[in-house]
């Protein structure tokens, strides 16, 4: 299990937390708080691929709704679901917009969080090709889903070849 100390500091990147003044977000205070909570919770993960894995792990496998665990105690489930879906979609778009070298480095960063088992982590993902599509938010069009899956397959192969 990765610890916070296992993540190397990275250069500053744009914050994932939407601004309270963002006119594109017509959120109530409770919803904005859920956005801030989720943004801060995922911001410590320095890999977009790692964020996608985390956010997917919070989804109910049957309904697709997010299971906020302890966060659901503080936020209404609708606001929390919207915030989690927002961050999953935003992270997906961020990862998809990168070039192949950046995607491979992002996947390597995710795998290195496993410590000495980094190469084993990449190999485990390579074997589970069918699971790649599960990381894609539901609203993403088919061409972007396909691009994500093929780019991830390439990034994982690169990670496996370069990780110790």
C-alpha cells in the first residue's frame, strides 16, 4: 500500500478544485463544499491514472453511483456524486490530452507508488486489458474511450519496459 510519503513532489499544476466564483458552476454551498473536499482528496495523488483508478474504485459496480464512504456523512449523496463525476471527467480529459511520453510517465509514476513492485504493478494492468474501459466516465464518447484504452495499453507497455 502506497503511503503519502511515497509520492515524489511534482511541479505545480493547475488546481482541480473549481473556484467558488466560477460562473460555469451553479452549485449550492453544500455542493461546492463537496467539490472542495473531493478536489483536496484527489489532489495528493500525483498521477492522473492513479486518480482515475481511485475515483473508479469509489463507484458501485452495479449502479455506477459513487460510494462516498465517510464523505457521505458530511455531504448529500447527489452533491458528492456530482463532484466525483466532475473530477473523474476532468482527470480523464487531462490524461487524454497528454502526449504519449507524458502518459507513459504518468503511468510509471502510478506504478512507482507501489515501491519495489512497480514493474509487477504494470504487468498486472497489462493482463487486465478489459478493465481499462471501466476507468472511463460514462459520458465520454466512444472514440475517446477507444483512444484512452489504446493509449493506456501503450503507456503500460512502456512502463513495464522501463521500470526496474
